[in-house]
C-alpha cells in the first residue's frame, strides 16, 4: 500500500507543483509585467523552491554531445550494443575512423545499481571518452520491467557482467564503481575458475564494499544492526498498476531517496536554503549548479526485491565474498583463481559510503595475481563521489587509470 499512497500523494501535489512552476516563470520572464514588481525576485524564488521540492525527477539526459580528441571536437552518440531485460549495454560512439577507435583501449564501465541512474557517472564517462572506447551498464528501473521478464537477483547481475564481457571480447578493461565492485569481482573470479577465454585484461575497482567489515560506515551499520526480516518486511513494496512492471516486488526509489537525504539532512537543508539565497541575489551560475546536482541526485530507480535482499544478505550481513562462502549457480566464488588480470583498487580517504580498506581488500583476496600486476591508490581528503566525479577525478585519478589500462 505504501507505493500506492506515494503515487496518490504525488497526484494530489501535482496541481501545486505545476502552479509553482508557472508562477516562478511568471515572476522572472522578461516579457511578464509581474517580473518588475517590487518583490518579484522573492516571490519567484519561493515558488521555484516549492516546485523543485514537489516535482518528479526523471532519468536525466547524458548531455555529452562531443568530446575532444587530440585538440579537436568529436561528436559523441549513444547506441545500445546489447539489450537485456534489466540492463542495456550502452556504447558511447565517437565520430572517429574505425582504425583510430580500435587503437584506444575498450573499457566496460559498470555503473552502480544502488538507487541512482547510470547517468550519475556522467563525469566519469566524459573524462574517459577522449582516449577510450566506453561501454556502460545502463540499468533499467525495475518498475519498468514487466513481470513476464522474470526475476533479477545478485547472481543474475554477475551473469549479466559475464555476458557483457563475452560480447566485448578478451581485450576489454573492466571498471566498476561502488556497489558493482562485488559482483564484478565475482564475475571475473568465476570466469578465471572456468578458464573463460574472455577474461578482461584489467580490473579497476573504485570505492566498493568488497569487505564491509573494514572501516564500517553508517550504510554498513544499518545492514548489520537490522535483522534480514526487517528489510524484507519494511522496505519491499509492490509496483502499482500504472507501470509496465505492475505487480513486481521492489525496493522503491522514493524510499531509497529518503534514505539518502536522511544521511546528511542538515547539508541538504542548507543547500536548498543557499539555492533560495542565490535566486534572491540573481546568482544564476550557483543556482544552475544546484539544479543540475539535484536533477541527478533526486532521480532514482526501483531495485528488484531479489537483487536488493540478496545484496543485503550476501554482501553486508554474511560477508560471503571475503569469507569465501559465496556460491553462484552452485559454484564457489574464488578470487584467488584470478592470475592474469591486472588489478587496480581506488579509495577515497574520506569516503562515508565505502570506508577506507573495503575496496583494498580485493588486493588480498586476489592472491593469485602477482604483486607487480597490482596497484592501489587512496585519494587524500576525497569523499565517495570525488573518486569518480569532479576536479580530483579529472586531474588525478582518471590519468592514473588511463596509464594503468595502457600498461596492459
């Protein structure tokens, strides 16, 4: 019933939201006489704040029309290289001769399925594009997947990654950010055990919970202090009839968003108040930066019941990967079987999602990889998002990854 109540609330709020949007424009548009009244700026700022707090946030556009290669602007497009029920393998195609594109390393960038859309990695893609062929896992909102397509579990996630790697061939470089570091390591480990010829050349793992027992964060503590049944009973709800996935059991995006906001409520309140002040001052640049950030941050997707509960149990409660007890299709996940794939682990010193040491744990688990083929970097004074977006990512971390993949 909670999902239905949420949709009902959205429907009831819709008239106010639309009214606030139109009113904000009415008091700011140059052709409107209301824009020149004494309190126009204050009224417009108030209306826009109400509008942004009440509006529905859809998946943002990628917004990467071009990239720069050797000092020249090159057009970029997106095409689906492989379509599966819960994920599209997205290829960022650069308008370059095939010979030039083939000379660049191919990266399979595994985006998180942890609430936000894959567009969260826009800055990651943008920085990698000039020198790499980029393929990305574009996960589909579970409420948009019909029940007839079946379930989607954590083990299915592993199988999807293996299918993508086999589709791209043995020259691919695997790069995973946050949550998918765990299934990515499992996928490669199982392929190594089975001597799969399509093993990637390298694995780059960034800010993920390989071993959540290291420097546990608020996210980790929630999973360990609540019993499994609590997640099953309190957080799983049924998709209502108006969506293609009607009847599917999911962890709804709106609940995940509430969880994101509750982690740093003071910061979000201050951010919205600062946005209001920017509108009053006419500081369009800072106001637009706020809009862009929250257009992304507030756009969330539903996760299937099976995947979410599997992740809680397997990753955060049983620690099955570091404990060596995780089985996929009856086969034990054994990272020590990986011997030829080079490994690069990256962490942020101030990461409050995946604490320091959680990703580095892959270095010990992958004991079969020679030390000379392993690399680690901890970004000083860097939070979770800073390792894959922003200035430090572009100027320090991305160049290291580019050098690492070219080495192999």
